[in-house]
């Protein structure tokens, strides 16, 4: 039993950290895509879109593993309510709730991507901004519930990744203000060229 507890707790931590890193990479590639930094000769748009989608899917898979391993971990004794209902747990309730809300918002963004042909690119893009909220919720959840958060490498990882996403977001927002309106075209229009 002791061995299983050790393995399951390691899986909870590793899958959560991996899910966070994949989400961070997905946000970074999304920012790069929306900034049109790549050229067709060096880094084809198709590969970028596929990379962004692949990272997002992997993040969701590892989030699912994180949730399931936390649920089955014999040390935590979480029931389904504590895993899926915000504030239902006595273990760091606020920070757990932020992770659960991040999960639900992330699923909503994923579903909106599947519904993009029906809701239109403009509405999808406006809703896709919620991804930054998902990232912030995941970061906060990771910092305040992760048992490895006080470690030097975890502090460096969270600070470095948050700084990188923040810098790229500021660059992206400043580009949006300086680019002419006609230069901002939907990804689909760019792919048709």
C-alpha cells in the first residue's frame, strides 16, 4: 500500500506539472500564431496550427490524468465532489476551486474550437481570449496547491513561464495597436493564400 501511495502521489504531481507546461507552451504558440511571426518558408502555418492544437490536446490529456490520479490517490481521499465541484474540498479550497474552474473554462474553449464553423471565426476568437484566464487559473492553482511549489526549480519554472507569457502578450497587444486593421486577417484567410 505504501508503494502505491508513493507512485500515485508522484503521478498526481507529475501529470499536473506536465499539464501546466503543455498549457503554457500552447499559449506561447497561440500568441506566436496570432502575431504572424512565422514565415511560410521557415515555419509553415500548417505546422504551427497543428503544433498549437497538439499541445492543447496533450495538455487536456495530462489534465485528465492529473484529475484521475488525484481522485484515485489513497492519500488524498478525494471524492468526485471534491474533484469536480469548486469549494467542495477542505484541502486548500480556494486554490483547488481555481484549478477546477480552469478545467471547466479550458473545456469550454476546446468545445468552442469544435463549434467554430457554427459560431464563426469572430466569435470564436473573442471567446478564445478566455484561454489567458485558463492559464492564470492553472498557474495560481499550481503555485498554491503544488507540494513542489517551494522548490527552487518550481519557483523558477513558474516565474519564468509566467514572465514569458506576459512578455509575449504585451508584445502581441502592442502589435495589434500598431498594425493597420486590414493587416489583421483571420487565420483561415491567411491559409487560403
